[in-house]
């Protein structure tokens, strides 16, 4: 990595340099200017009441520091951390709420511009929810499904619907430690209550509620969002697409969808190819309309339609600085308010579309699912009208990289055996035989405080070299995509010999793009299927699997990290720890959680160390499962030859995993 | 690289589906969409399509629907660069291929082109494999005498290699199917040129000259899960898992591979059957679809069979006596025609017998073979005919008098399994031949003794500690021994007659079939033999002594709960455990309430004929209609798979003449219809039983296929004949 590099992405770096030369400030410059507040960054600042803010610092702060009310450092650090979980959970789940209500609107005929695209997935979800579907009207099933899913948000007592999708043993651990969520809103609400001045002060007690809240994100909010999005817009299957700034077209209208919710983006995909739209674009001198994405909205439409992506979080300002974006729609989460001001220097129209989010200086066209197409057309027209205002000003980039994306957990199951033999057996077998050392979920944000996307790139290449299969989501996936890593050739050229053999057999890249950050739920489903398939761990905990978010910055990332930890996956975050100040809280996040759930949440800024820790977790899990010791290039299933007596002993009630394709 | 394989498989599937569509269109234009078709003697329509989709293809119109399903499974070929995943797609294409091939072959049947016939030699291939053959082979599939199945596709580089590969498979007891060709040459032709006997008896079955004919082998395999596994049509995951776990089939591809071979291979891989080739092909080693490598290569023909067997995860233990010819069950079916014969014994031509005697350990010398007779060597060298007595003395701490007949019954197999030796009959009514080829290889009379000693030890280890064989060749010696042996035979028969269910405390289970039918349990009592006909109570007893943890376990019969129906506390307790909870209770002597389950290899089926207040019996192999309105194959479909089906039951042939036969339902007087084959085969014993039941002419009152194939005619006949069932208590 170059010493001065702000981004590991050469094309991004080129735009940053151009900006510098033209006096345009970006998050990279601001990150340099504003250092993180060291007290707040380490979790030692308490501002939950107005007697403070209290700084719990000094010698022996862990034992001796007190706030005005007497709160200790572990209490304060835990409370601060808990509020991050609550915010992250709220973000994903509010997104999910929108999806679930849209499904209900579709089912009841109130959102005519949408339909049930994937009936099979609807039935599968109905199956999870014990909703009868055979011989019933699709919309009637969809209505029941939507209503049942909506219950998860406001449920006051009981347990979330999808609890049973987790392996039995994982559920037992949750039950034992009292972290099964009741309802999403209730957990978020209770977390906010407990962290109010003068309520819950025991760090372990606080953090246990934190896990309950996080599980409401992973196994309810996020999972609901993934499922409903699949039902409405189709379960992803592999698609070929492109990534990076070179996707913008000079002679076409460039309309970019940015943010997280797929409803508007999907509608735009739906109407953008209407002849009237193309004709209108042509009437304004453009050859056509080029729809592109950014951040997680990009991931949603990339996964389902192969819409190209300009990259992740830190690319949003840089995209505008190409001078090629005619309109940029934004909705919720990870939208830098800076883009509104920035866009004024170019011709780009920034359009806020969520009723929940406005930015001063941006145009606001509120999305309403009841008249989705009308709004989509209006936005496209704004982009087209703006095409003529495009100036030469900006740093045009031509570089782009091919991407194979679209790996839903359903397709991952399918790809291992086709319609008739879909299962996770080949993956489990490959892990058992040592062809694949383990699996890493490489996810989370990209971050201007490190050479942006650089940690993702380093870890991605190193891990696959060590025969670790990567599943990737969100801006982690975007980082790999804009690096050109999401190709099957990547396996042939850069993967270890065992992983390479598996990738060749199936025809996959060594890094699988699973979707947006809300689709981390797919990783939970995959891990559960691996446990169900047998031969590895019989719960999610104990799998040779690790989660890594090396460049995280959002509160959603914290919520995700915690639901993985609670589900049994050791998670390593990059950067400085937000609970650094408290040894006790750090101990709970690592040692205590590992003992209880076989998961943990570490913070480690050094990427080399992240790699080392991840491989160590994987190897230890292999050892505990009594799997063949991983040795690069040495693998192969242990051959057990069967005679007749052995055949009679074959388990009578062999239950194959039920596939959907 | 596997992308090449996937591409070829996907391309091949497109080709075959298109071919099938075209031929179907042509045939439909000629015959109409309602034209019906079924493969010869099967209850499973087009078995692959039926098992996977539950869709019964009965007409040309149905074929169109099924081809539509195949078309849905087609995909685009992966691109050269930046390809999308292809494994799932290639496997789907493989399944599309199997569907298309099944329809293509069906259409060829309709057009009179199947079974295929070689235009030059006139050789007729086997074509579709019938349900009957499948069921006939049932017991061999489970007792280890037929542990695996090979499909050889193509042709070996030369005839010798072809013969060697097939001989090696035979010696390993593998059933071998042949199909495909390389520029018109094929293993079938290579074997024919070298005089290798082909057919079911020698376990070398040429299916047809093209790769597509391999489908017949897969159709045979898939019926194992339908027939023995009790898997429901359409439950494809279960079927394919069963195939992968229990049907030990694999392909050996000789010669270059084309798209059709690859795509057929992809179909087979769906079933968990791997392939090995003798050419330098790309390989697929990661496991999970198959248990081990999906595709591998072995360029050394001397190693290819062993490699293939290991690739499938198959364990084969063979015992070969030290004799100069090949040995194994695959040679059992060889015939020796008069022209090929060097010498023969018995067969009403000379006095001849075989006899097993129990001896004390100190009376005999282990593995000693004595040939008695003046100048026997010279006489043997002359060939022609000779008297022969084979006396096998067996001793062992666990040896029992009862086992003599069990050991003796194996003499037939012992001799037949040697290549170039042939045996039929039993006791002093046997007939043995040695072929000129075997003689040329150096087989002498001593080798018969060596075979007996080796195989008796092998088959009855832990019962037999010492075996000594004496072979008499002088007529006077043979006659003297015959005298003695006849006394022993008579005594044995008497003992067998006294063996009743009441006289023993222990019954035996037979779980051999659980390798194929996991929830089926045979309960064998002295008066009810196993439904396959291969295991009676004494067999069970001996097998348990041989291997206390094996497939035959003692069942302490416990208290009799119902004498009429034959329900015992011990059986019920045992069943719950052994069937994995699938069967809770069993009545031994009735068909009406909790009757015995079936694996699928029953010799006969009993079915109730409510109108006649009786039952009918049809044996495996009878292809005609029965008064139950179903053929054997269809009836069998509703009986197998380890479930209890009141009113229907699979039985061993000899159970018909047991006193316990449907004792609770009224016994043999309930039989209103029975095939001619059964009537004639059981005539003497049956008449004896009928007399005991007070209806000496019962056999004449029982209808057969010559008088009735439907219930109306049947009733007519029964009324006329005054069949006792008509006036018995109602069955229902």
C-alpha cells in the first residue's frame, strides 16, 4: 500500500487526486482533518444525561473512574455499545418493515406496480411460518406471510418467527442465556430504556440484552428483508455485471441509485427500458439511459438484474466527481450529506426519496409504493432533462471490472448439485477433506480512515490463497468487485490448490457475492444448512467459519457483528475498539461470549493480525471437530469401502436437505 | 478442467432433447398422441421420469409433457471467460438427457427398433431390463454375491483388453452392462469375437450398441429405490440419496468421449454413480455429489477395474479356491453344451451323488482331498462319462447335524462358480459337467475336492473347523455310498417334517435386504421360509452360528398371543427395534391383518380376490394378467418397500405347501387362482396337503391363467368346480 494512498482503489485514488487539484474536499480529506475523539472512540464518554458528558479516563479508570451518577467505565462502555446495536438493528429492521408492508400492499392489491415474482420462495417462506400454501391463491398466501412477518416487529411476548430456522443446539444456547428476541421494536425500545440514565448498570446484563437486540436484527429484521425482497423481485441467481467508475457512459444518461432500499431502484429497473423513456432520452441527445448503482442499493439490483455498480460507501462523492452522473437518488443509511453540497459543483441532481430522510440542498421526490412507476418515471425524466447540463468538468474514468454476482443461499445450494441434488454436501465434504480450510464472511463498510477498500483487498487475496472460501456482502463485496476479484478466473489464478479445485468443479469465483449488508442473513441460513447437512458442527458455533468486517464504521455493522457472535461465529472487526477503554467489556465480548455462544467480537486494527486470528479460529475449529489437519495441497476424502454388512447399517432415516430449485 | 465436461454435458443434452422431440413429433404424426406405450414387463412406466417426477408416461402425448420437463432443465453452455457456475446446470442437463434418452428408446421400441439387433451378426441386445429380472436378482443384490454394477461404455483398444476387463469384473462378482461403441466397435463385439458367453447368467449384459442404451442400466438402478427402497415416485431427493448410498454402480468409459457420453455421465452422476475413463480426460475430484471422485481417469487397463471399484467406495471380498480356472458367482450361469463338454457325471447316465456328513474333529484331516478308484486318472483323461460320489466330511465345535443339508445345498454353487464346471440337481440326482476348456486349463477331479474344502470353509467359517473330501469313482463304491447316503437323506427329511413352529422356541430374522429395503424384516419360522425362497429356518440358524452379528438374528418367539393368526410377543418386540419403528406388530399366518412386509424380491405374491372370497397367487416372471386386475409387476409395486399391506403379501414359493399357510384365513382352501407354473411345480406336495385338508381334488378346483384372467370368468369357473372358498366364512 502506498504511504499516501487514501484508497486502495486506483481509480478512486485518481479522482481523489483530481479533487485535490481542483480544491474539492471529500470524506478522505475530512477524515484527515477530524481525528476521532479519543475518549468517545474508546467508549469512555458518557452523554446519556445532562449532568455530563462525563469522561471516564485517568489511571485505573476501569476500577476507579466514575461519572456524576457513579457509573463505572464498564457500565458506560457497555451502554454506549448497546446503543450502537440498537441503532443498527433499528436501521435494518425499519428497512425490513418497509419491505413487509409493501408485500402486504401487493398481496391486497394496493401496490399495483409490484408483484410476487418468486412464488417458489413465497412458498418456502410460508413453509417456515407454518402457513398453508398448497392450492391457495398466491396473493392470499402472500397476505398471510406478510401479516405473520409484520408480527415480528410489534410482538410483545413470545419468540420471533424465524427462531426455528437456526439449528436446535444454537437455539438451546439462546434459550439458556435468555437472548431469544420477542419482538424487534420491543428489544430496541428496551435497549434504549436500559441505557437511559439510572437503569441497567451491570455490563454483562446490559450486553446480554445487546445480543438479544442484535438477534432481532439478524434472525428477524434482516432475514425478513432478504426474504421479502426475494419474493417481490426474485431470488438472485448468478449474473454477469461490471463494477467501478468506468461503468458511467459518456453518451448516455447516467442515473445512479444509492442507499439501501430496493423498492424504487427495482421500479426504475422495471420502467427504464420502456420505449418512451429511451425515446425521451434520445430526444435530449443521449444514446440511451444507463442505470447504475452505488452502496447497497447497487448490490440489490446487481444481484437480481446485473445493474453495474460504482462501488461502496466511500465512492459516493467520487462518483459525482466524475461529472458523469446526471441524477443520483438516495434513500436511507450511509448517505453522506456532503453529496448535496458537492453536487452543486457539478450538474448532478441529488434526489432524496425516503419520507424518513431529507438533506438540505437536495431535491426531494418522495417514494410511495402505491404509485411507484409514476415516481420512477418522473425521476428518470429528471435525469434525462439534466443530461444536457453535463459539462466536461470532472475526472472521467474508463476502468471497470467484470463481476459474477447473484449468489443467494438458494443458488449456493443449487450450484452444488442442480435441481435434483441441491445440498450443502459438497461444501461440507470439501471442508472435511481439507480442500477448503474454512469459510470467511467478508463484509462491512469501506472506510476513509484506512486506505479505503485496502483491507478488504488484502484479506480477500490472502484468505483465498490459504484455501478459505469467502462469502461477501455489502460494501465488502463492492470492494472485491471494484478490485476485479469477483470472477471465476480469480480462483484459477489466486486461490490455494484445494479451493481452486472446488471452484473449478462448480465454476464459481472464490469470493461469492451474497448481496447487500441486510443480506448477511443469508450467511446465517448457509451456516444453518451446513449444520443440518452434517459432518461438521451440529450448530453454527464450532464451524470453521469467521466473520470479518475490516473497515466497518456504521452502527449496523456492530449489530451484525453481534448477531453473528450470538449465533456462534467469531467475528473480527478492524479499526480501534469502541469499547477499548474497558477491559471488562472487552473480556465479555470475547471470552465470555465465546464460552457461552462459541462466537466473539474482536477489534483488531492490524490486517495481518486479523488474518492470523481468522486462520487460527478456523484451524482450532477444525481440530475441535476432529477434521483432517489443513495442509495446503494435501487433501482427499478418507475412503471407507462398504461391504454388505456396512450397507445394512446405513442410517435408516437419512434426511436429505430440502432444496427449493 | 470441469468446465469442458459441463459444456459437453449441456451441449449433449440439447442435442438429445431435440432428437427426442423430432422423433416424437414424427411418431405422433403417424400414430396419434393417444397411442399407448409401456416398456416390456414393468409397473413403473418410464421408470426414470416416473421416479423423479411421479408423472406416469403412458402415451405419446404424455411423452411430450415429459420432454417439456426435460427442456426446462436445459441451460446455456458456460462462456469461455467470466463464466457463470455450471455444475448444477450440468447435472440438470444430465437429468434432461436421461429423460430424453428414455423417451428416445421408448419411441424406438414403438418403431420396432428395440431391442437393437446387430445388422452384421444378428446379435440381439438385451434392451429394456424387466421388473422380473430385477426381482429375480433381488437376493443376490443383498447377500453380497452381486455387490456392484459396472456400465462399460465404448470399446477397448483391443479384444484382449476387453476380455481381461470383463473377466476381472466377473471375478469380482460385478454385474456388467455393455453399451456404446467406438466407430462401430464395442466391448460387446469384442467379447463375442472371443467366444465369451454373454447374458444374465454370466453377468455380462449387452444393452445396446449406442451410448443412449446405458439408460437401460440407469432405469434398472432407479427401480431399486422404487421396488426395494419403497421410495415414493416424485420423491427425487430420496431416490437419488438411495442410489448414492445403496446402489453401487459406476461407469467405465473405454475410448474417446463425445458430448453424448459426457451428458449421459452427468445424468449418472446425479445418481451418485461416478465414471472412470481410459483416456486422458479432465477429472472432477471434489466429493459430495458422488461419495468420492465424480470423474477420474486410469490409463492402465490392468488397474482400471480396481480403481473404479475404489472410486465407488465398494468393498469386495472374494474367496477363490486354488484351481486353474476363474471362479465366482458370475460364472455360475455358464452352460456347457455337449460339444464343449469333456466329461460328465450323473444325470441318469452314471451313478452320482453328493453327501455331507458330520464327523468328529479327530476323525478327519483338514483340507485333505482323497480320490478313490483304480486307475481313476486314466479313466478321467479319456473323458466321456464316469460315476462319481462326492463325500464331504465336516467337523467343528459348532457343527450340528442340522447343518449337513445346508452345507450340502451349497455344493451346487461351489461347483458352478468355477469357470468351465457345471452342476445341477442335488443329492443322488445330480449332474456335473467339466468343459474341454477347463480340462485344457488343467482341471482334474482333485480340484472338485479342493473347491469343496475351500468353499465350505469360506461359507461356513466358525461352524466348520475341518473339512475332508473323498471322491469315489468306481461304480461299486459309488453305489455302496449311495445306499448309505439315502438312509441319511431319509432321516433328514423326517427331521424336517418334525420341525414345526410349535416345536422350537427361537425363530430367525433375515435382515439381509436392509441394505436395500431399510425397514423390511423377514421373520423365518420352521414352517415359513423367507419370502425370497432362499432362506429357511435352518439357513437362518446356521447363518447365525456363522456370524452372530450378521443378517440373521434369533428371535425368541415368546408367548403365543394368537394361535390362529400367529402373533407372538417376541416377534413384536423384535420387530419394533429391527424395523426402526416402521412395523409394530406382525401376524405370521394371515394376510388380512398386519401381515409380513416385503423387501421386493418375493418369489410369489398373494392377493385377495374379494368377489371369490379367496386369494390368488402369482409368481415372479408371470407376465400375464391376473384376476386381481393387475399383472405381477403392478401388484409387486404395491407390496414392496417394507410396508404392511393387508390383502397383499409377498411369499416364498414353498410356503404354499406349509401347514401354516394362511392358517388364520382358512389355509390352502382359500386359493382360488394360481398360475399353471405353480400348480405343476408344487403338484405332489400340494395334493398331499389338500388331502390333509379334506379336499383331495383341490388343485383341480383352483383356476389358472388358462381358464380365467379376470374375476368374472374366475367366479364362473369356481362355481362350476364347486370351490370350497365360496362357502367359507367371508374374508372381509
